[in-house]
């Protein structure tokens, strides 16, 4: 039970971090376009 909860929270944090980085990269691309 505890292991399942641990993996679930770990997966949730990881997906949240990935979404945050994806949004940050997209924002960075929009801000620093060379043209």
C-alpha cells in the first residue's frame, strides 16, 4: 500500500515537472524568436 502511494506521488510529481518544463520551453521559444 505504501509503495503504491509512493510511486503514485512520484509519477504525479514527475508529470507535473515535465508539464512545467514544456510550458517554460514553449514560452522561451516565443520570447526569443530571432525573427
